[in-house]
């Protein structure tokens, strides 16, 4: 289809991130780089997809100190033509409250680790979809070309507020934060930012209701909603599908002894849904190349109405 574009990105959050968000305790084994990432690489190789992986510097640093098995997988991803980008060093959910100097120090630390495995990072994604003006200035100071932190879904933010309130009532405390509501508003299409010299690559949402088209809802959500969202994702002229490494986790195989909502559906089911969705979209473009296209000669998705599929 003329003008039809697809981008896939994967946040390599490890198990400890999910325990912290859900306010539970468990054995936070390091699985994202060594176990989950290879599963994505196999799926993407089968589909001939080139994706962007957002790496947490702290996890890579620990891996390198422990023999570098995960670093080898990241090098394999680069060799296969995928992109590695920054998901910060600390993956701190309060990062949007930091001053610019502290953010810059964190980004530089992550950048050095990514370059140590052969990457040339030019993009950033904030923890928890929440950025700030200071964070964006620091990203631009790094010389990066794009930010991909926005999930322009007010519905997601409202749902997050409700979940955190319910957790508080039950005595659990989430490490997630309610700052940065503006990160869940704004344009749904890729665009050049006017506040800093960066291209913004938001994650896709449906029109009107702006429900999030991410791995959490498309691969493991309730069937009555997932089917409609999958149809909406297929209909988008431009789809930026954001996934998390845990989307291809397996509780039994990976020794996860805590019931996580992300793992409610079997791994085989989630993987089959992912393959079916991406096979129907055709060729994928990495985020760095998408950003360069927008910064250079523009893209059809910038045009008014260029991101309008069937209503959901």
C-alpha cells in the first residue's frame, strides 16, 4: 500500500521492573537480554523485520561484569541489522523529576555502554512513557536525533491512575509515577518537535478514543478488546508497535514464580498473535531511519488525517 509504514520497537525492561511496577516481591533474575531478546530476534528473522531495541544501561553494565552473555546477544542484534537505542542507564521512574545535569549524566553512562557493544545510539525512550523538558534538552545535548517516549493515550493514563489507586488500597506500592501527563497527550503521528531539535516518534494509538496499540493490549489483552485493537492496528497507514521484552516471556520456562498480568496468556499464543499482526503489515522501518526520513523530506503520516484508520 502506498505510504504504508510500520516500525517496531522493543523495550528491554528486565523482570525487576515489572515487580517494582506491580508492587510485588520475587526473584528478579536477569532474563531480558539473555532469554527474551533471542526470542524476538528469531521471530524478526523469520519475518525479515528490522527493529529498534531500547536498552537499559544498568542491565548491560551488570551483564558485562558477569561475562557478557547478554552483550553478545546485543552484538548479534546489531549484526542482524537491528538498531540499539537508549532506555536510560538507571530506568528510574522518577527520572522526569530530575534536573538536566543529572539526566545528562545518566544518558552519557548508558551511551558509553551501548558504544562498548558496537552501537551508535541516536534515539531515546524515557522510563514509563514519561518525559520532561529537562530530559528532552539532555537528549538533544547528546546529539541524538529522536525521542520516542510519548504514548499519546489519555485513556492509558486514566487507567494507570486507577490501577495505582487500587494497589494503594490493597497495601501495595508501585514504583511507577503519575507525573508527566503531557506525555500522554499531543500528536499521534511522527513529527518534528518545536521545543528541541528532535524528531518525536510516538507509539501508536487508535483514533478518537486513543487506546494504546502496544504489546500489552495487542498480544495479551482480553479477547473482546484485543480483536478490535488488532483490526485498528492493521488499518493504520503508519503503525509504530511498541513491545516489551516480557511480551515473549514464559513463566514456567523462565522460572518466574510471581503471577504477572503480562503473562496471563501462554507464550505460544502471544507469539502467534505477534507474527500474525506483523506479517499483515509488510516491511518494517527502524526508528532511526524513520526519524531521518521525517527530518529530511517529510513523510505522509505528517499530513492531517494521515493516521486515521477505522474508528475504535
